[in-house]
C-alpha cells in the first residue's frame, strides 16, 4: 500500500475511533442508559469533535511519522494532541452552554479524553506489536541471540534499536551483563540484567547466545581486555561498540558494532590531542610530508588535511603510494591544493629545489627505512636514507626558513643494537644540532611499534592466521610497546605545537606487550584456538633485534609537558660532537660509498661508542623454548 492510501485509511480509522470514544464515554457515564437529550447532543457534537481532533492530529504531524518505530516520544505526542483537543471541546461547551448547563456532562469529557488516549495509542502502537508477534512466529533457527555487556546508556540505546530492527535482522537481545551490584536482577526494555562478567560463559550456554556485544564505550582498554578474555572462552562470536573517542556524534547504532580489534585490548587509553593548539600552527600554512606514501606518512597527510592548510605537499620516491594518497585526499578534500612530488630525500639538489619553490612552513619528516633485519643486510642503505635523508630534508627546511621540522623517530634509537636503530639515533642528533643555530624549530618524536603499519608484526600475524598458521614468534619473552597509527600521527602533530627547538618527545606508552600474548589474542579474535588449530612457532631473535625496547637512554631524563601523555627527553651530552657528525655525513654522501657491514659498524661507533661489534646473543632460544607452542 502506497503512502497516500495508507494515510487515507489512517484518517478514516481515526475518525471512527474519535466518534466511538465519545459514545463509549457517554455509555460508561450512564451505565448504558444514555438519556435522550444527551444522545441528541452527541449527534450534534460528534462531527465537530471529530473534525477538531483530526485537525489537531494534522498539525501535530500524526500522518508524517513511521509508527512502526513508535516510542516514548510518540506516546507523549498522542497525549499532548488529545489533551489539546479536550481543551478545545471544553471551550466550545462553555460557550454553547444554556442557562448554566453543559450540553454534555463534564465527566464525559474526562472519560472521552482517557478513552481517546487508550484507543489512539493502541492503534498507533499496534503495528509494533504486530511486527513483534510475526517476528516471534519465525523459526528459531532464523534468530540470532545477542548478549549485551553493559547495562548503561549505550546498552540501552543498542537494545532499543535492536528491537526496532529485529524484524529484518533477526537479532534477539536476551539480556544484559553488568558488574554494577545495584543493577543486578533489574530490568530495562523488558530485558533482565542476568549477571556479572564472570557469568558470561554460563549465560552463553543457558540462553544459546550466538553473539556477545560489548557496549561500554567509556571503559578503558584494560577492562575491555579482561572482558574479551572471558568471552573468548565461549562459542559465541564477539563484537564491540567503538570507544567514546570514535563516537564523534555520541550516538550509538547497530551499524557501529564491529569486530574486536587488537587496539581494543592493548591496555592503554588513546592519546587525546589539543586540537586548538594544533590548528593554530597548521591552518592556512604550507605543509610538506616526506615519506607521504608510507603508513605513518599517509596518515599524517590525512590528519593534516583536516586542519585546513593552505597547501599540502606529498613527497616520496614511490610513485604508486604517492599516487594513491594523492587520489584519496583529492576526493575527500577537493578544496585543498595538494601537490605530489616524486623525490628521493637522499638527493639533496631536487629536494632543495622543491623546498625553495613552495617554501613549506611546517615539515613532517617520515621518510625512513625501518625494517630491522633487512637493514642489517643492507646497512649502507639505512645510513643513506635515515641519516643523510634526514640531514638533506632538515637542511632544506632551514634554508627556506620553515617554521617547524618534526622528525619521526623510534624507540629503537635508544641504546641501539641494530643499524636501523643507530641510524635513527643519529638522525635525532642531526635535528638537535641544527636546532642550536637555526631559526627553524627542530624536534623529534620517539615512539614504539605501530599497529598495522607496513612491516609490523600485526599484518604478518593476520596473513599467517588467514593461511592456517603457523604464527611465527621470535622469542617467548619478546616484548614491545605498541600504539595505533592514528595515535602515532596525533603525537607527531601535537609535538609540532609543543616544540620550542631541540626536543625529543616521548609518548607515555603504558606497559609493554608480550608478542606471544599478542599472537594468542589475535588467533582467538580470529575465532581459533592458539597452539591447537593455529600453531605458534618460535623462530629465534633476528639480527639487530632486542628482547625489549626502551624509550630513554641512561643519560636522558624524562620531563613533563603541557600534554599529560607526552614527555620530553632531556639533552644527552654524552653523544659525539658536531665535527664527528659532519665527518659521518661527508662520508656517507660520497659518490659510490658502499662499505661492508663491519665498515658501517665502525662508522656508527664514531658517534655511538656503545654500538655493538656484532649482534648481541641476548634472547638465544633454549631447547625448551624452541619447541612449538602448545
């Protein structure tokens, strides 16, 4: 039935119900024996009462609503419009009164008002009841039973929408789980609070739960991780509502339910940035990002574009990756001037040329080789790209008068045991030395492993799990700090607002995560059992790797900043001076420079005396550890 015919039918039903309600009020008032003069008054007034009430229904928008989704708001609307109609009817009777007598008893008006609310309310809500009845008649195999963890505002909103959508989605919420003692044995929207988190396995079995939804957007990641651990002991699939930081508009919908991700269970809250401070130094500025096609660089470009810079330069040597981010940003930020530049940061002349041409005011230097084992095989490439490339970009920024230059560094630069880590530590030294004499504000940002970045462990584990295993872990005691790509980028951008020159910013990254625990969690999130369905194999630490990373050297001290999650590493006076640094830069920039691994190590020790002669024996696998994890 089309909308016009449906409205005509609704109007006819409403007219009949209004007239019938008035007659029913008279009938009840006189116990079925209605006096003749009141029947005459009924015939005189029923058309007016009906027309007036229908007019009010129209102005209250009764015929422009989807009543199959009626809720408390619609009930208030019904009561309000009928009350307004009763007031109009009372006014008419007062004006029409003869010799102080009403044409109808006043009690009839009260009864009519009550009966109208009942019958009109029932007619409007009956569609919801009918849908629910038809829904319950469906075969049990068609239904999916949902257990909701969290009986708060998000859980309540979720249940309300699930009940509205269940006709098409076959989703049946069976109840809540909540640790609040005051909520136990209470109910909401007809659903009980069935127990606490430790009761989840029992409830899944008792109520044949197909899916568990964690609906606690405000919970910290430690709590989420504990709940996930419990839920993974059941046969039910697991979903989650995004956290408050993801719910920008504050609304909760079924479409926002997603799979649990690794970042949900890291045990550390996401970084919150000072958007006003950031906007102050990026808006209407020319911003250049090196390594713009990489994991960090491309996310930098996405977030910087949101602060409405005047111009954004995407610089990198990989044409395909630069093309991809250029096309993506062009579709989202059509008003922004975006300039792709295919340039290798190791080439000083073309790099300086583009800096002079566009004169960027803010530079984010994300171009780097970062794969530790590969850089052990090709150490000269690490020095050329990470040290010489940083110097070229930083020098170009200084020469063109840039306001800020932010280097993306790593925790592997602290007491480096790898060529990659050593190259990043010297890159930090490059920007610190330039900061002493330049009007450009130079700073570095140091953080740990980034989830889902290219070459990180998470994409590798995902591929291995998808292939049925085994999942390879280097050592059972290997631990790393982790953060998400958006967090890493927010820290880099925030550092630009905090920098005054020469700082190395460090993120409060919480507790390090065992790689073995991460592997087990990812296997469980994929719906498998670690060690059984998906084996875990220990392969031994690779060249240049350490069992654990640090965020500060022994000589550095942690200092606070205005941002509660960002700290500054104090100056390290133990590093080599400017002459040694200049000598290294001259050596690696020489045409045809391609030394042996021993030659590279010797060169690094000229600035980093503690750099090892050979990879450490730390973390050698014992016979017990080298077995397959069960």
